[in-house]
C-alpha cells in the first residue's frame, strides 16, 4: 500500500476495513473536511456509493436501506451543521433498532471553541440515540495503524450486535487531498503486513449462540400461555415471511385470533381464518362482546390507538410481549412478562411445550365479523368511482404486484391501509418509519428501502410529508429501481380533523389544518419524474399500471377534500358497524 500522506492512509484503512466487514453501501454528502474518507471511497471499486446534496434526506435514505437489508449502511459528511442534519434519521433508526454507521468529519481539536469556520461541538452530538460513539484523533504517525482497524471493527460489531446507531467523529488536519508529504508510511504500515495479505477484517468477533429452548423461564411462559382461557395474539412489525408463517402455526395451535398491524407482514396477501384484518373497525362495534384474559404480543408497537384503549378496559391478567431488543415497548404499562428474543426463536423454543386447542369462541365470532367488514368496505367503495383516501388504499392493496415493497407514511396512509386495504391482494414487503413516527424523510426512506430491496417500491404519503421532504425527489432518478409515489393531497393536515382538537373552531384551520394551495406537478417536472393526477378509480388503475410497466419513478397525486375525507371515513365506519 502506497499513500501520499497519513490522512489518505487512515481514510483508506477505514473504508477498506468496513468493506471487509461486509459493509457495501456508503451514503455521502459533499463536503471538504471529509475528503480523506471520500477519496478512499472513490478509489475502492468493490463498494457502492450514493451521493445526495441534502444531509437530512441522505440519512433517511441510509436508514431505509438498513431497514430493507438489516445490514448497516455508512453515512459520511463534512464538519459543522451537516452532521446535525443527520439527527432526525438517527433518532428514527435508534428507535427502530436499525444498524447505521455514521462517520462525521471534524476540525482538529485546536480549532474547537475558537470561532473557526464550520466548527461546532460534534463530540456526543447524537446523545443517547447512539449505541456507541467515539471521537477519533487526527491521523498521526505516533498512533499505530492497528488502532484504526480495531476501532472500525468495534464500531461495526456494536452496530450489528445490538442493531443500533454508532458514531465515529473523525478529525482531520490538512492536507485533505493527495498532497505528498515526507512521512515514512511504508515503515508505519509494517505491523499490518498480515492484514494486508488477507482479505479478512483485522479483528473477528464471534457471538456465542445461546439457545433458550427448554430453560426454566420458557417453561414458565408455556405455563402462563396454557393457563389463559381466552387469548389473543397481537402482531406488530416482525422480520419477514418466515416469522409470519410461524405466527400462523402458533395461532392454529392455540386456537386464538390474530390482530395484525399493517406493518406486520400478515395484513396483506394472507386469507388465513385466524387473522382479523379489520380488528380496528370491529373494536368500535357494540355488537361484539370481547373478553381476553391473556395477550401474546409479538413484535413492535401497534399503530391503532383504539387497540390500546381497548386493552386498558380489558386489563388482561397476562400480557406477554416478545421483542428482539431490550427496550421497553409498553405505553399502557400492562406487560406482565417481557421476553427478549426474535419472534422466530421464541416460537420455535416454546411451540413443542404447548397443547393443541380448539378454536376459541372469540376467534369464531371475530372471523365472521371480519368477513362482514370486508364485504361492507368493498360494497361501499364500489358505489362511487370518485377517488377518496380509503378507496386509494384499497386500490393500491389490490394492484401492487407480489413481493414488491410498500412503504407507508405516518398519519393517515398507514391507518387507511390497515383499515381499508384488501387482504386478498398480493403478499408484499411492508415498511414505514414507525419508530418516532414523524412526517420527515419519508421519500428518502422509501428510496433507500427500494435500493436495499432492489425491488420497486410504492410509497403512500400525505401532502405535508411530501412537501417536508421535497429535496429527496432528487434521489429517485439515481436509483436502480423505481419508486411509485401515491400522494394523497388533502391540502393540509388531514389527520387532525379526526382528533378532538377539530372542535376548537377558533384557530383549528390555521394552526392544525395548515392549508396550502400546492400540488407536486411542477416538482415532478423539475426532478424529471413522470406525473399523473387521476380523478376516478379507473383513471388511478390506469396510471398505476402504467407506472409499473414503465419501470420509471412516478408521482400519482390524488387531490381530495379534507371535509369530504372525514365524511367518507365516518360513513364507511358506520356502514361497517351496521354490517356486523
């Protein structure tokens, strides 16, 4: 290895070691102080890179990639406020337990707190939202090169072992380019001769396999489950089709119904009799009397607030939760037993200890009502071909091809898809930013998700979320696969019309409704994207089908009235209630 200076040497060691660890996707925001890292990246032909001018969107893109692959992406930026723009995505990645390696370039220590240009305090910038962080010294001939490699190995292990965000703050003094210095780097690198000849990382980490099958704690869990007379399985975000199939087998053994969240992987393309796809609507009905003395909650948090309100009234004796991390996920403070394990490992460990039961009375009643609700939704939406937000959700769930990605924005899109999506459509890969559940970075996240899946992705998003992340439309032309953006434009914050604050007429429209006159037609033109604005269901089907066939990123904008949207939801809910 021949390097012109110590900065280029360290930059190359960092990038090469990450490559050897299996990291193959680097997201870069342009800047000067990060040049030693980016030069090394440009010279390494083994890895992929993605460049975007907006650090905030770039960070969400990296997070979306990690969500699709469950592998860490690397974020690189220059010093100053560039790093601060990563913060929203880092919070979301932290709450979703996604692996992310953040490398921020920084000025040397002698420039800190001096008023030097583009210099802020970057040490510990992301606080408790990082799994692990370190302040790397400026490259120095007096620091042995093994330090660089072992630090990178530790960062990677911390990101992948615990699935979280790690932060390396890397200081650099000039020269930041390939200027040659008199440093004897050949002698400096002699301790790395073994590493240089190898293609492996310097430090190999091994995670011990600790099987929990047959342990006393799992025998206690099996005992608790056997003691539950009227049980319910609740499924939030889980890891994929394997876990989804295991959940179905467990429900068959227990004879319990399943409340499946839109992000669970069980909501679409699954016609299993145990899945109660429209549970959120059924919980509104006074005709259905439910009483559960035990709940088995598998995976992440549920989107439905109505479910949590229902659970507060139920107050079950047992609320058993299984999640693959150690953080509390218990907004009602009802969890009686918390198991840190993947859903797959838990079911495989406990399944043999459970007896097969007959279907519960609750399952039989809910299953029939679930089908009643489905027929009511289909019939109601077929009466009028004009587009509404529930109708668009229904159409997307019916039209999206099997195994493609469906990324659901927060606020109304994820709720409408969960409440009105057709479960008889194709099975798809569902994701969304349900960690902090903000409206920022959603276009960028969907773009990263598409890149990670290497499959087309449909993004359902509201107008305020889209306007908030408008810069990220610039990413779409650089993707290897298309993103179809289904934009539901109700001219403001539609979800607030459903909340009690809507009764505050004096300032509701200005402060919560946040009305605006914008469509994204001109933005689509500026970013060279296909665009359609259908008015009716038949036109939407045609636009969506054409977007799929064209294999080109497209915006399909559906303009609706917030007042009509609220009215449609209420009429539809009333129709469902009467049908049960």
